């Protein structure tokens, strides 16, 4: 089988969560929390759910929210609706 690249050109993707037909991840290299459809983004850019999160390292999903751990600035757990 040949792997399907869901998104390319990422700075430093970390963490991964899958739900609702989407793949979510933190990109600590550029400080974004992103997602693509499980089939891939194709030529479209990933959906940006949060920016300025250069310490984001882990992602998980709630029923209606996306959460991540951010190691910068003393550490925090943050979330947004999805």
C-alpha cells in the first residue's frame, strides 16, 4: 500500500486526534492547531483552529470541542469549539 499524505509542508506536527471524519494535530513549529478531512486536504490548506500556540504538543477531542496541551509560558490546557 502507498501512504496518502493528508497534509504536507508542516513545520513540526505533534500529537494527533481523529474524530468526526477529520484528523487534528498541533504544529508546534508554526504555533497552529490544524485539521484536514480524513481523506486529506488535497490542494486546500488545513483548517486552522488556533494560532500562536508554539508549545502545543498533544491534541484530543471532546464531543464538541478540540483540546490541546501547551507547554509554553508555564503550561496550559486550552480548547476551542470544533
